[in-house]
C-alpha cells in the first residue's frame, strides 16, 4: 500500500474505532463497555505507533516494549475497574 | 581510540539511534507516557475508592465533545504524518508547511473545544476543588492541554526550519500528545 493511502486508512480506522467506543460507552455503560473501550484504545495506540510514528520500521524491540507497557497500563486500569463492583 | 569505545560513549545513542527523530525526544516521550500512566492508575484507584462520586462526575461529562476532540486530534496527527511523508517524497517546503499549519490549526481547535467543555462544567458548578473526580479531571485534561499548547509551538518552530530531523522530532512529540489523549479519553469519559 502506498504511504499516503496507508495514512488515510490509519486515520479512518482510528476515527471509526472512536465513534464505536463513544456510541458503546454512552449506550452500554458497564463491564462490557469498559473492556470494549480499553481494547479499542489499545488498537488505536497501536495504529498511531505503527503508522504515524513509524515504529513498525524500528528494530530493537521499541514497538513491542511500548505496546506491552500500554497494555499493562490498560490492564491495571481494567482490573481496578472490574473489582470495584465486587468490593463495593 | 574513540573507535574502540562503546557506541554510547563515542557519541552514538545506542538502542535509541534506531528511533525516528532526535533520541532525546524519545526520552521525553517515554517519560511522559510514564507520568500519564501514573495519572491514569491514580484515577482508576480513586474511582475504586469513590465509585458514587466518579459515576456522578462521569454522568455530567460530554462524551460527544470528548469524541469530537479525539477526531480533531487524530486528524491533526494525520496532517503531521503527511508533512513527514511529503518531506520524504521531496515536496517543496511550502507544501510541508501547509501540512504542519493544518496540524497546528487542528491543535488549536482541540484547545477551543476543550475550553468550551471546561466552561460548560464551570457553569454547572464543577471546579478543581468540587470533588476528587473533578480535581483529577481538570488536572489530567489541563496537563494534557498544556502539552497540546506546547506542541503547537513546536510545530511552528519545525515549520520555520523543516529539516528531516526537525520534522521527525517535532511530529514525534505531537503523536505522543495524540497517543496520550487516545488513552486518557476512554478511561476518563467512557468507563466506570
């Protein structure tokens, strides 16, 4: 895919994922909406890192390290969100 | 002899050398991600301790404006990526500056929408000291907005001197600001 077209597709995917997460978050608050919003957030972060920041071309584990760190951060937020109703 | 020294000591950047732009920008990017990550963990922990306060706070946030701002900032990042692409394709400096100008203009639009949102919350009586939810909301979105404002200044500096390294370094900062909002927005506005 040409670079310009790749950037268009990346933009479209992030905007589409944002619209879905807003619609889902407004209409279906709760654990499922939380999981969906955070999973889509990770997908959007990956698209930015890979295609806007070009980390897909970088050697040395930077891409995997950053994506892993973001996944860990979101997993902790998700875990705290899910145990809330259990301890409350 | 200098060629016998490790690359880091001899003036190279070691593993940072493979990243686009100036390696020091990546030190800043990783530092900022850690700071905002700590903010988001603190937000999630506070929500665990004060669920009713956070549910009430989230209920009065405008998810539509937050979503609109996400689209604005992603579009701004797209313009910044196009500026880098234009430089790699050998485009004239004027074309690169147009992409950077579009990116900065959308950054300004983000700040205007954020100002509208904050004034709406203030009109409802919500401020920095209202409760723990709004304290964290204003601190986190305000800190992020300060980064957007700094990013606009950086884009203007890059537009004045659009060398390949300046472009990659300045737009890397801008994409980091974009990335942080993509993480902050769902956690603050959509979950809980």
